[in-house]
């Protein structure tokens, strides 16, 4: 009876501690929550982007929605619209952040966070897998936080046996 009473009294403390651990694991990513305007350059040309980040499903996931509009250019006279939805999760078993990026072109990339550099100023993710991409293709996604309202993002790809090359570079400014 005494053990049951102690367990009942400690239950709120245990639950509160678990809730705090979920919040603290996401602390490095709280920076991104909000709406962003972007200037983009890369293989698709020059473009503008609209992006938002928000915690979803009881703050277990960080959801990012992106749309980029690239201007017409010689190689692509109609221009291009690119959309992607990205879900950040934390794999407790591996103690790793995972990013699943769903692209309008049908590619689904799964990245794992390789490192947080300079006290959370640089986030480096590399692919673990890619659906509907050429076999052996690798990708790297890097966020460089410049200040409280600006970050730079690079997306690099590497064919099998080759080094990474820059595919896209984005500069994001917080609007909300």
C-alpha cells in the first residue's frame, strides 16, 4: 500500500519530467518556427521562396512547408515551381534527428543530422535514403544561422564516387 501511494504521488513528477525532455530535445530547432521569405539560386535559376515551420502533433514533430518560384531562363523558359514538405523528428532509439523531405517531383529524401556546429549555428544533414532518385545519389542539406532573423541553406548532391556539388543555395529572412 505504501509503495502504491508513493507511486501515485510521484506520477505527476515523472510525467512533467518526460514533457520537459521533449521540449529540451527540440530547443536547437525552435529558432526556425515562423514564416520566412527566401532568395534562391541554383540549377533551377534565380527564385523566391515562401516557407513556414511549426511544431505539430503535440510538438513531437517540426513541419516545414516550402514553395519556390524560379524565374524563366534560357534552359527553362517557363520557369519552375518547386514545393516540398519536410518533417523533422527525433529518433529516441538512435538519439538522432531525422528529416524526411517530400518533393513535388516525387523524390523523398531521408536525412540524418550529422552535426550541430558552433553552438547550434550550423546544422548538417546527409541522406540515409532517397526514393525515386538515381541509385547511389547522396545529398547534403546544411543550415547556417546568421543571426536571429536570417539563415543560409545549401543543398548539395553527389553522384556515386563523386564529391558533393552545390545544387541550390537559399537565403532566408524571417517575416513572422
